C-alpha cells in the first residue's frame, strides 16, 4: 500500500512537474489529518478486508488477506498510530497460517485439519455477533428513543348515595302541603329616617358638656353616610355662629370643635 502511495502522479505547476520538495518548505508536525476506518479489533479489520474483496469467508485467500492486513498495519505504524497488541497477535497468526500453507502437502498428515479452519470459525462467529449487535443497535432503546411512563391512575372512590325510601302517597302529600302554603312574599320599602339639624345640635352640645374639645370625625355615625356629615357640619356651623363653640383646623386637616363654655 505504501508503494502504491509512492507511485501516485506528482503535482505540476505551469507545466513543470515537482519531483522533490522545496528546500525551504516547512510542514508543521501533525499538519495533515488522515481519516481511517475505525475497527473494534483485528477480526473486525479482517472482515472489512474480506468484504472489500467481495469473497466468501469459506473461500478465504489467506495469502492475499495476510498481505493486505500487513500493509494496513504498516501504514498505521508509519502514520504513528498506536496499535493494540491484538492486531500484532493477529498479524503473527496470519503469517503462521500463510507459512504453513506454503509448505508441501506431503509434510502434513491426512488427519491434519486445514490451517485456516480455526481462523474461519472465529470469523464466522464474530460476524454472527456483529450482525446481531447491529440489529439490536437500531432497535428503540429505553431512555434513548423511548421513555417509560411513570404516571399512576388516580384513586377514585365512588360515594354511595343515600337511599330514599319514599312512597308515592308520601310524595303526593308533600306536594299538596307545599301548594297549600300561604304566600308570605310582600314588598317592603325601607324608609330612611330624616336627619334633623336641631337634633344634631342637641347631640353636639351633650358632647361638649362631657369634653371641652372633640374632633369632628368622632361625632359622625357610619350608618348615616354623607347625609350625616352634612347635617353634623351644618349643626357645627350653627353653633359656631351663635358663639357656643369654635371651629379649629390644624395642619393634619382634622377639624376640632372647642366649647366656649357659654
């Protein structure tokens, strides 16, 4: 294989062939990256070479396959690839089988088996396992292609409905009693009590008898709403006009009612 690489046509530039590298050419180490087939072991490499030659394993030409295998090993070694010991052991095995086949047939006894038999058996067994593993690899795998559902069916407890034992006569009497009930629905209009300014004046005077000063918000009642605010304010202004109290407002916007003690 290395010889074939050396026999490739050399590059040309403007009709001139380059038969040697320039003296000032610098190629950095590891500048070229060579992509090779990846093999899982020496048997895998042998199967690749056999498939490449398109021959049957039983018709294995050990001499040709050995030469190709050794060329591949030499190329990997030349490219500084680290070789596993299994590849070197297989190379030695192939060389041994090739050398035994090159010996005259008279040197073998009739009962001796074919030197290739053991290797062919190993290749057939490896090919079966590889074919099965490739078929398994394309099958859907759990946690890769499919995922197991972990949902659980919720517990459902059916509630038992109470049994109602009612006769048709009891049902009829109940309906009759409902129909005979008097109609208690009547319209009821709620009238709000009118607020009187005079009454509110009396209430304010009672407040001021107990306390000399009181806040305006304290004399209000929530249930009176806005009307109560208006009436209380009018009553306060009326008392202030008559001189019974003084209206004081500080910075907090709170209104105070202060008695003048009249």
